[in-house]
């Protein structure tokens, strides 16, 4: 699908691909969403450039993601997608500056694009050029990434409180409680790692974008690019800090699981030691020797029972005295 946005913020969906000459002249942004081969050829005829395909966007080589060809600037960045779900992922988006027009090619629907389109009519007229629109779009993408990072940090704080709990409350938790929290921690680790990858991609794109003549000749766009570069650097540092906190939370959860398992093993170990002396007494009086003096005692049975109880109580109180229970 091809949606063209004119300088007056009017949007036009291009359906007729047979007449490239009828393309509106005042279009400043061409948004290509999952374009077919016919749509790619149509844009190539209109702009006189070679549009990168979906396979081209997946190329990770810097020379294939940031380059200039036939006076057109080609840039590709990895943006966070499905951040509100349990399976966040990265999607590659191409940004092309061909003359005074911006072309975006995407095979996903990042929320930042919907936010930018909704606010497009509020842009001043001096920001309605290809380079200026790209700078503003990148600003929306960075703001959206910052929002995702902020929400993740807030949820991680809640998760941390659930993991460590309130020490004043001795509530018993389910046996698999911490195991479920480990899965949550793994999900947030995946989210933050995707955020860091996206920020790194945006940082490289902005560094390249800042050097093109269209940006250098526009003071406001140039200043916005500098601000975005600083914002991305700050967000990258904050994401690294959050990643460290996630690692600590993961290690702490594993430690708590080990403590719980050790407590269970300790209970079984103490129980076996406590019941070992009574078992020894019962084994002695369970031997089938003919000459055993206690067998003729009238009080032999209660005596053996009392001896077994005493032999179990003494180790129990010894462990309590040592603080092992």
C-alpha cells in the first residue's frame, strides 16, 4: 500500500499504478507499507531511484544500510515493534530522501508511525520538507522508545517488589512462584535488549543523517538532529543501567530459589538425623537373638518407646540450640 502525504497534510492513497505522471506534485512523504513489486516499480518511475526490497532491508552491513546513490540518501534503521505484547521484535524500516521528498518503506506497523501521522497536521509549514519531516519522524520514534523504556522500568520495579516481597508479611507463596517470575524477568530482558539494539541503529542513522547537505543547510533540522543524538545517548546509558538491574534481579531470583531448595534439603537432612537414633534403638530390639534380657521385662516395651522418644528429642533440641532450625 502506498500513502502519499502532501505539503498541506492531505493524504492520498495511491491505487492507480498505471499512470506515474499523474502523481501529485506537492507530495512530501511517500509511506510504503508492505509494498508489492508493482508498487515498488511505480515509485521507482516517479522518483527515478531504485527502491530497496525487503531482502535488502535485512542486510546488516553498514554500507548496505547507509549510503547515497544518484543524489538520493538511503538509510535503514531497526525499530521496536509489538512492544505492548509478550513478543517484542525489531523491524527494519527504510528512509529515503529523494530530492525534497521522504520515502519510508516498512513491513510492520510501529506505533511511532501512527503517532507521527496523527500529529502531522500540527507541524509548521517550514517543517514540511523531506529532511525536516524525517527529523520530526525520528523525534517521534525516539520519544516512543523512551516511553517503552520508562514503562519497562516501572513494571520492573513492581516485579522486583514481588520477587523480594514484604519481609514484614510472612505469607506463603506457591511453590512455582519464583519460577514464574524468572519467565517475566526473561521477557523484560528481551525487551531491553531490543531497545538497546534499536537505539544503536538509530544512533548510526542519525550520525549519517546529520552529515547530508539538506540537514547542514537547515539550522533548525541540524539542531534537532543534535538534540536527538544526545537523547539517544542518554537513553542508551539508561537502558544499560536497566539491563544491569535485570541481571541483578535474575541473579537474586536464582539465589532465592537456591535458598528455598536448600531449606527443603535441610529439613529432610535434619529429619533423617533426628529419626536415626530411634531407628537404631528399634533395630536393636528388633533383633532375633534368644538371649536378650530386656525381652523378659514387663516394662520392656514402654521402656524402648521412651528410649526412642528421648533419642529423637535430644538431637532436635541440640539443633535448635545451634540455630540450625
